[in-house]
C-alpha cells in the first residue's frame, strides 16, 4: 500500500506500566493511586487516505469512508436525531456491512468544550485527543446485554460487530480531524484495558501503547456528505479486524482561523 502525502502530528498514547490505566468520573478518595491514560505523546506521520478510499475495508484496516446523502440538518434537536437520523444511520450501516439487523444505541455531538470529562454531557463533548478504541472483549458483549435485554444471549451466539458512524454536521472539517490506526499494523497486546470509574460501576475501553509499526491515516477536509465507519468491536476471531484505534489530532495544515470542528458520531451494533 503506497501512501505519498502525510502530515506530522503528536498523538497521545498510554504508557504500558503493567497496571490498567483509569479515569475517574468523580473525585476519588484522597490517597487513591491514579494511573491516567494519554501519558506517552508520540510524534507520528498521518497519511492522507483519500486516494485509498475505494480499497479500504472494515474487516482489514477497520474503517471505510462513504458518501452519506440522506438529508438531515436538525442536529441541535435531540428528538429529531433519534427519530429521523438514527433510521438513516441504520440503513447506511446495513448497506455497507450486510448486517441483517442494526441497532443504534447512542450518539455524541462533538464541539470544542472544557477538557474536563466530568462537566460534559452525554450528547455533547469535545473531540477526544487520546488513542483509544471504544470497547473491549468484555465490554462489547456486556453492552449487547445492556441494550438488547432478553434477546441478547441468542444474538451473542452469532456474529456481532459495533460500528461508529462519524460525520461533519454542517460544514467541512478543517481542524481536529479524526485519525485511524490501520488495524493490520497493531498487535493484540498493543491494546491496554482502561478502567472507566463511575461511582456505581466500572466500565472499560482500550487505550493503546505506542509501536513504530502503527500506520495512521485520515481524510482531510471531510464534507458533510461524507461519513466514516469505524469498527470498534467484532465478536469474530478469524483474523479480521476486531478493534481499531483512533483519535482526534491537531492537523498542522489547519489554518489558525479555521472554523471549529463540529461532528456527530452514532454508535451502532450490527447483528449477522
């Protein structure tokens, strides 16, 4: 695979110190040993993937970009997003994966906001400047059980995959684009389980330790009619991509006065 254009960037990886990184969504008890993620910033090259668009595969690299032509603009209306846009996303995921059933389980509108995760809402957060993948071998099936209830165990007997659909809201993305790590270039032990500490429960995602073998790609200047599909979990263990690291990053080619990025990502689970 030949990629000729790239930009330099610094991505926030996580040190592998033998202990699970953690993030508290509340003030922990005094004296708690903290092990935060994102403590290993690394200089990388991020390659322009536009000329590879037709070759990319969710099951190989872990992401694809497609046109998303369904008309919708009411992203400030949460009820409309759920009643209208969700259905458009379901059709989009089915068309590009062949899934027999797709369930949307939440969405996030991302805008520039305070970096403190504790003051962010469920549907509006800033871009995440951390190399991560949203689910783990444990939290993927657990999420199916939480969302699908009594159907879950039967559904988990067959293939299940999670796809995020990420797209600009109203205008071209000119700052803080999304970078994806080609899933062929990371090893399973590059993924580090991170504990998400809530008062009532502990969740988990993957963050990543650095490897010089990682190959990063992005689609600069995505337009509102473009949508990225990112695979964040797959139950299959046949060698296809199961998890894919990604992060927002500061693009050095962005103009100082570039419009602030506004995007939406919709999280789906697909059943085969």
